[in-house]
C-alpha cells in the first residue's frame, strides 16, 4: 500500500537520474507556468491548490498552500479557492448524473 509522505518527493532525484531529459523539461515547464505573468503568482498558487483539491493530490495541496501563503494568500482566499474546486467537482457529478436519466 502506498502512503502519502512528503519524504517520497526525495525520489524525484532518482527520476531525474534515470530520465534526465524528461525531468529537466518538466522542471522548466513548471517554473515557467508558475512565473509572474498575466496572472499573478498568488493567483496561480490558488489555482494550483484548487486543482490539487480536485485531483486529490496531497503533495500538490501542501506544496502550493505553502507557496500561496508565501505569495500573500490569506486563509480566506485559500478556503474560497478550495470551495470553488469543491463546487466544480460536485457540479461535474451532478451534470454527469443526467446521463443516468
């Protein structure tokens, strides 16, 4: 059984060693995606939290919550972002339920 443990992220060094081109490309893409741009970093991190909640990735939630707070996000903003994610996920379930009728 696999368990969530932030220590698992140390294994990304192994991934970089065995797939250096792919990991270098991923890291460059990630850095570019989260760089200041038309959308401020704080908003990008709030989006990332919402996506992490929706995909149920505890690593994403923990990492991006920390980064969002560093970028100035408040508990209220983080909570609202997660509620939007919950609403979207629930909306998907409700709209898919129409296929059952």
